[in-house]
């Protein structure tokens, strides 16, 4: 019986330490505010990379979301990095053609092998990217149109190499989790 009590008290101790740590993080988060992004003097070219592999249900939505970003079209490059073996490639090709007709600079890059998987596709795209900044969006992402306007200014600080933003879920009301 004493072993059970010892395990119970040890578990409570671990949970108490964990809870105190989480409380400390909340206190720090409320105290420290992220600086506002600087105003960018010249609007840079941004390359939006969309790595895809057999994702026909979401690829068109992702491409349309990239095109909906509030950024000048002449300063925006969209790279569809498509390693798919199914109908995703046809959907991507049609979406790319439609966006080109609307004046977007769109590259639909297909590789003959999947070396490096999605990371390899991102590297292949980076090698030919026009932009001085890269925005990587996974297939399930639907960014707010204001994403680039809200984040590019942070790169005015020479100490900033990457900005990660919070994402939300489209199906949030569907589950308590």
C-alpha cells in the first residue's frame, strides 16, 4: 500500500511542477509582447511554395488561397511543387493555367523522382525561386490574405531569420478537441 501512495504522491508532484511551469509561461507571455513589424521601404518579391503529394481534395483550395494573398502580383511568385502520382497533378496544372491567365507568376514544378520527399521538393523550388523571401504552406493550410502584410516587416530586423505564425483549424466547431 505504501508503494501505491508513493507513486500517487510522485505523480502529483510531477503534475504540480508541470502546472507551475505552464503558469510561468502564461505570465511571461502576458509580460512580453512581440514588437510590431517594421514598415518595409521596398516591397520584396515573395515566393510562395506549395509542396504537394497526392492531395487532390485540398490542392485547388491551397492554390487559390496563395493567389488570394494581399501582395502585389508582380512581387508574388507561386510555386506548386507537385510530386503527385494521382489526379492532383491535373488539378494543379489547371489551377496554374487559370492563375497565369489572371496575371500571376505561377510555376508548376514536377520532379521525376521524389528524392528528399517534400523537403526535396522545397529545395528544388528554392533553387529556381525569384523571391528573396519564402512562404511555405502545407496542403492543409488556408492563410489569411493579410498574412504577408503582417509578417514581412519582421525581417527588417537582421536578427530575424524565420517567422512562424499561429494557424487555426477550419473544422474547429466539429470537435471538442
